[in-house]
């Protein structure tokens, strides 16, 4: 009787405090067959950086990021070749809807994927998402009509529910002192994917035109000029779907163990649970807070909304940057080819990689996630204001200034995202993290869906007002981007953004 009571005390203590995941008060009892308990036990016994788990974070997150913006360098030419736009000025309008369709699909399904990850585990959702990228991203490269391209991008977005579970996974496999690094790995992989993806799209789209000695016009890649970059990303997704079978699960599964407890212990559970909760200083009021409705968790929801505004800006910027670089100089653009755009974005990725891996964790410990987001937004505004004037340069000066501006812009964007990732995951307990990240992904995807569509429409409109007296041409485009960034900056202050009263990191 005393042995069962002692075991139940240990179990109850574990359950009542597991939501905080505080390694300093690590629990002495773990369920033998629970994957989440195995991860917690590993964290308690090993204070070092979990390099193996960080490797998985990097590789899998990159799979989710690559398809998102890989089409931007060649989207302008793809829409032109599909003959949907009647005038050159209308290409940006139609391109915006193709760019948005991915985010519309993700907005509709991210909450579902988060709930499934909380119920069945992170691992099956990740594997399914990687396989969906393999299939539908390849078909997108074979598109022969505008509507086929639109629908395939929608399916890739709606069926790839990887990012939400991976953000929860990052919080669950890292001790508190390493969580900033874990989130930084997620953000870095994501940011690098958003840079490498366009680089792949820029270098490998239209291969028969770029590399006629290797690919002929009559070959498969000559008949489908946008298949090769999509196929390369699909092959990487296939690699990820295979290695994901070795991905450790982090979801707690205690229902089988509870069935094995004796009836006598079950009878004592209600009495002992309440007394133990009082003894470990977890009041009755704190228990519902861990299980409260996520929509009523204002620290979480405020962080998500601020994050959404910045993501709206970043997605619109990604669409506009490529359209601006590809457009003729007569319209205020750079007359860049898809390979030129890919080269700029690849260089940005290297700078981003260095900053996020080596500098961001140090900066986060010094300033905190909120201050980093504020500084990033404040610096972005004057930076974007300089873009219309960068187009006046040429030659090596244009290349150097544009690359520097692109590196700084991407570093600032990903730093903002990383800080807000941390705030979101610290506002919820581990058992709600999948659903919370699902809500975040759905809301963010909705805002990101507005980004390419709105950015493409605004860019197309601005192209037709080159001689306006107020903010002519692309000056209006970058001004509107700055307005959105300024709104996000204001939202990082009180009373809108609220820190959680309980830190679940």
C-alpha cells in the first residue's frame, strides 16, 4: 500500500509540474514506454547541446521552407509562358495568386495538423508532410496551365504540416538554456530555405536556355522548363521523409501506464493528487491555466498576431523583391535574370546562416526576444526606403550594395521571427504546443497568403504610375511595405504584446 502510494505521489508530482519543463526540478519518475519521458530523461541527464536533435531540426525544417519561395525567381517567366496575362504589366497580378495559393492551403489546415501532432505525435505528421512535398511539388513543375499551377501550389501548402510540429519539437528536445539555440536553428533553417529555394529556382529554371550544352529544347527539361528546380527540391523532401523514420518522438503517452495501475491506487488518486499539488506549490488556480483555451491565452495570441503582421511584410517583400529585380529598368527594376536573383539570395543565405548560428543566441540572452524584434523592425524601415535608389546604381556598385542590403534585410526578418517563436512557445505548456503552433501557422499562413497577392497587385499597379508626382513607381511599393513594418513595430509594445505570467520554456 505504501509503495503504491509513493509511486502515485511521484507520478502526480511529475504530471503537475511537467508543463513547466524546468530541468532544475527534474522529476524522479518516468514512464518506461513513453517517448516524451525518454526525451525528458535524456535532457535531465545530459546538460550539453543536443546536436543530434538540432541536426534533425535543421534538415526537416529546410524541407518545409524550400518549396515556399523557390518559384519566385522564375514565377514572372512562368506566368508569361502560361499566357494568362494579356499585358506585361499584369504578370505581377497573376503571379501574386500563385504565390498566395500555398499560404491559403496552409492557413486552412495548420490547426488540424497541430491537433493531429498533439494526438498522434509529431513524427507521423512530419513524414506525411515530406511525402506530400515529393508528390505535389513535382507535379507543379509539370504545370501546363495557370490553373494547374495554382491548384498544385495549394495542395503543397495544405498537406505539408511540418513547421508547426517542428517548432513544438524544438522546445521539447532542448533544455531551457538551449531553447534559444533550438529556435534559432529552426529560424535559420527556415530563413536559409527561403533563400536557397529561390537560388535553386533561379539557377535551374529554364535549363535549356541557360545550359544548352547539357539540356536540349526537346528534352524533358526543355519541354517543362520549370521542372528541374521543383524536382531537386522533391528529391530532398524524399530524403527527409526517409530519415524522419529515425526522428525521436516527443509526445507523452501515459494512457497505457495508467491502465496498469491497481484499483487501490486509483481510489487514492483523487485524495492524494490534491494534497500533492498543494505541497509542490501548484495552486488550484494554476492547473486550469495550463489547460485553458488557447484562444483566451492573450500572451500567446498577442505574440501570434504580431508575428503574423511581420510575416505578411516578409512574404510581400519576397514576392516584390523578385518581381522588382526581374522587371525592366524602364519601370524602376534591375533587369535581372532568374539566375541573377538566385545569386543574390544565395549570398544572403550565407550571411543569415552565420548570424543565426553564432550571434543570435548571444544577442537574445543580452537583449531578449522582444527588444530584438523592435530593433529589427526599426532598422528595416530606413533600409527598405533605400531600395528605389539602389536601382539607380549599376555594375559592381549595384551588386555590392544590393547584396549587403539583402543580407541585412534577411537577418533582420529572421531575427524578428525567432524572437516571436520563443514568446509563443513559452506561453503554452508542452501538451498544448502542437495545437498552439497550429493556430500560429494557420493565422500566419492567412496573412502570408495576403502578402504575395497584395504585393503582386500593388507592384502591378505601381508599374503603371511611373510618372506620378507622389511616390512614383516602386517608391510606392516600398513605402507600403514600410507602413506594414511600422504597424508591426507598434504592436510589440504594451498594452498589445503581453508576456506570459508563467514561463513554460
